[in-house]
């Protein structure tokens, strides 16, 4: 790509493929005429009013392997994004990314950094883990120059060979069970059940069973886990365990149900007392009181992953520490039009004697 100056009256064929690299405004005519950067030279010449003399255009001329900005942006967008995302544009050289449906936005932040470092692409997205609705803008892709060498485009695309940079995973899990131990009082459990049912309804999921144990004994807990799994639970919520206890019966009972503990504690506030385990592809969430009664917590962050059947592994549990102060960041992970229970309302609804 080379920058050149074209004077009206010269032969435009000598500058094949040239586009304006600066806006041109002709204020000497009425009404004034503005021709924007990015306009092909031949089109710009045609738009000049009759009788205008002495006009020059600042243009760039492509090299043989250069790709025009609209085509480069579209090629980058098609190569970088994955399922669940629709492309709009390009408009003024930019492609907008929209969620094709209701789901969980997954973003590879490291891949975005690698792609942006190439200098051949500008990529911006919403946060990984955001709950998105159909048509919502979830990102943009743009080639930064009016012309980009094909080899530079391929170099940028090569930075995402492990998978798409962004995708939207639909919510597919529908059957959720809750198991509560003796530390949870019956009245408190009823409040928790009401709050949880309202939360799940937003995702098209429901509570298939809420079970209150009369003893916190590992064998009985293991049996309950097995029964909930056999009943088809796709997510199991556990209330009443103590994550700081090395021999907590709810965690000890996991092995007998064929489950493995993934992580004790979460680098999230509120949510440090949370734990997660898996039996096959069914996640278990160990919930403290702040997760039970509708206040913003780690459950708001991780429940969408579970309902989209996205793996909650040790890597993810480490990564969520960035942005883990949920009182300031969680609003950026849910749809703008969700009317969520305020913190004050949740505190008023929560049992005053709730156990942590």
C-alpha cells in the first residue's frame, strides 16, 4: 500500500484500486460536499460538482496482494468467530458481531490479545461469561488499515487455531436439584427455593426436587446424590456444607457417588466459600448463605456456565478471579433489561438467622 496525491485531470487508471485516505470537504460550493475516506477514487471523481477545479485527493494505492478494508474485516470476522454469532456489515470497514440467540458468551481473552498484537485486526468483545440475548452486539472486528496484506490476515487468523475467538453457547440444561443439610432451617430453605426457582426460570430451567436431609452423614448424603443423579438432575445445588472443614460430609460423600472435587473455594467476592465438583458431566455446587437467597454472588457467575454445559474446570476457576469483585462487575455479565432483585430487597427477603 502506497500513499499518493491525485489531481483532478490526471488519469485515475494509473492508480488502480486507489481509495481516499482523508476526508475531502468542498466548502466553496453550496451545499458543501464531503467525500469520506475509504471512498474509491473513481467514485470520488464522479461525485465532484461540475466546474470544480484544482481539487486533489489524498489516496492509498494497494499492492498486488493487498485486501481492501471491508473484505479484510469480513474475512477476519468469518475466521475468528464460532457458532452462535451472526455477522453484520461491514459498515465503514467494521463488522459487528451479534448473538444469534439466548446463551452464554464465551471469549478466549488470550486469543484476542494474540490477534490484536499482530496489528492486522482490531477485535473487541463483551466479557466472557456474559448472558446474551438474540441480536445483542457481543463484539466488533475491523481491519485497521484501508488495505491489509493477505499474509497479515492469515497471520492473525493463525492465532486462533485452537478454536474460535468468540462463540455463544445455548442454555440446554433444564433439570436442577437442591439438597440441603441440617444447618439449613426449613423456613430458610423455602426462601432459597423460591429465589432459586425465579433465577432458573430465566434460563428455561426448573427445580425438579428440593430435598432436606435429617442428618449430615456421608452415607446418607451419597445415597441422596445417587438418587438425584438417577432422577435426571443436570445440576445439583448443595446447601449446608462447610468448605473449611477437611472432612465436611457433603464433600466426603462425593466420591461414593462417582463425583470428583474440582475446587474448594472461589476467587470471587461474594463466593469464597463456594465449591464445585463433577459426576460425569453433572456439576455440583456447594453454596454458602450468600448464594442461597438471591443476592449477587458466585452463583450468578457460574450457574450460566452449568446451564450451558460449559466445563467449569480448575483453569476457569482460576481465571474468574479477574473481575471477581461481583458488586462492580456482574452487571456487565447479564442482559441490560434484566430486572434483578436489588441487594436491599434480597437482604430483606433473606432469613435473619441464615447460616453461612
